[in-house]
C-alpha cells in the first residue's frame, strides 16, 4: 500500500502540473497558474481545479491515515511492510514527483520562477 501511496502522490503532482501549467496556446506567455493568481480565470476552471484538488487530497489523506492505522496495530511485520513499501515507492516515483514540482515552479516558456 505504501508503493501505491507514493505512486498516487506522483500522479497527483503530474496531473496538477499538466492542468495548471500547460503550454500557452493563445500566444500569451503567462500560464494558468499566474492567470489564476491574478484572477483572470473563469469560475468554471477555478471550480474544476478546486474539485480536483479536493478529491485528490481526500484520497491522499485517507491512504495516509490507513497506513498510520496499519502501523499502529503493533504488528512488527505490518510495520516493516509499510516502511518498506514507502521506501520502495519513494525510490520508484521520486524522480517523477520531483520533475512535476520543478515544472510547477519554473515557467516553461521563459524558465523564470513563478513563485517565491
């Protein structure tokens, strides 16, 4: 389950980057991330993005609490299975997750930081 948890986090990060920061097709260099922060985004897109984030967060938190409950059974085998699964999942999906985060922070058109 730990491997699935890490894979889910990578999938959510990748999906959100594709949804928030696609290549500009209208000739403008600003991404949807910047337009959304400035308020120039239609309500339907904000609502869809909010629903996606909410659903993804619900699945993520449910899986995290399930893993916590499994480790709290005080079964040493289950505890190490969770730890091993999270370690393997991190090893498998860390590059995907890191690339998605890097893409979210750097604007693809001019490679400038969008935040912080």
